[in-house]
C-alpha cells in the first residue's frame, strides 16, 4: 500500500503504469478526485494500450488497472 503526493508534472503516472508492466502484478486501483482527471488518464492508458476499466457497482470484468472516481 502506497500513498503518494507529488506536484503537477512530476511523474505520478509512472507510479500506476509501472506495476502494469512488471511481472506477477495483481491489480492497481487508482482513486481519482475528479471526473475530468479520470478522462485525461483514460486517454493516456488507451494510447499506451494498457488494459483497464472504470469501476461501477455493476462491473463484472477484471483488469490490472481499475479507475475509481470519488466525484459523482
């Protein structure tokens, strides 16, 4: 378990992309404060071809990277 607070443009994305690349990695859950931030990060992971999903109560799929947004 890791909590990281880093300034803008300091490489936070690497913290959730790197575990995806490493062998024997299970699931990375990324909790985001804003829907707009989620949209930006979803665009990035799609460009990189990273398997992911946006969590919803009805979601039944598995993915190594899961996005959760606290903003309604």
